[in-house]
C-alpha cells in the first residue's frame, strides 16, 4: 500500500475555477433579471434541470444545472462548503480525481433526482449541492474523524457526524432536493472507499 503525502498544485486550482464559474453564472443571471426578466427566464429555464419528463428535450441540463443558483444564501452555502471540502480533497487526491468525483457526483445526483423525485412535472432543479455532497462523502470514507467546525456550533466534531447530520437536517427543509444530496453522497462514499483501499493519505 502506497502512502500519499498530498498533491501540490500550481496556479489557479480547479476548486477556485469552479467557484468563479458559479459566481459568474449567478451574476450574469442576476444582471439579466434587472435588464430583461423575460430573457433571464428563458436562459434560466434552458440551464436548469426540468422535472421529469421534459428532461429528454434538454439533456445538457444534467450538467449545466450544477452551475446554476437562485438565492444568495443558496450559492453562498454551496460555494463556501465547496471551497473548504474541495480544497482539502484536491490536496489529498489531485486535480484529476477531484474533478471526476465532483462532476460524476453532480451528474449522478441529478439522475437520482430524476428517478426518485416526486416534483411537479413543470418544476425545475438546480444547484451544486449534489456535487458538493460527493466530495463530502469521499472525505468521510477517507478521513471520517477529521475534526471540523460547522457554523454556528463552535465545538469541533468528527467529519462523518457533520456530513451525515447535515444531510439529515437539510432533508427536512422545504424545496431542498434530498434525492440529489443522497445521490452525490452515495457517489462520494463509493469513490472514497475505492481511493482509501488503494492508497493511504497523510498531510502535514
């Protein structure tokens, strides 16, 4: 079994690139809402994941919806979580594995949503939380007892408690697609299990 001491990356990390891309899309849509709400709505509906029968008319949305957010707190929560989990995971496994887990997790999360959701046929889904849960799930398998602090609780807790607790709590909130969170989490747990079996990771 090999021991990995963490990857060093030069330049802009894929985590920051993804965050910048999400913020860019959010700002563009926000500006369009002010300038032309009709155009903004058309762009929004062309990028969001339609539920469920209309998906086959817009299959690209299984990916583009991962970059789309509506409210400030939605994108803020996803991006701040992506920054901390993503930066740590990227250092552990490298850019290629990070990108695979993130995007495969996000896509599978949307597939779970399409298969399990009982949403109205003309509703849409969006957000990066499924992909973020994939990163969290992978870290849970690799370093379950990693101490983390979740606002507003000032006491460190094991990572697995924070992630699983967050999944349960968010599942009870209105308009939250717990199916996507579940899909991302499952992908992450499987990916983390595979990576953990192949290598041990140590960071200094």
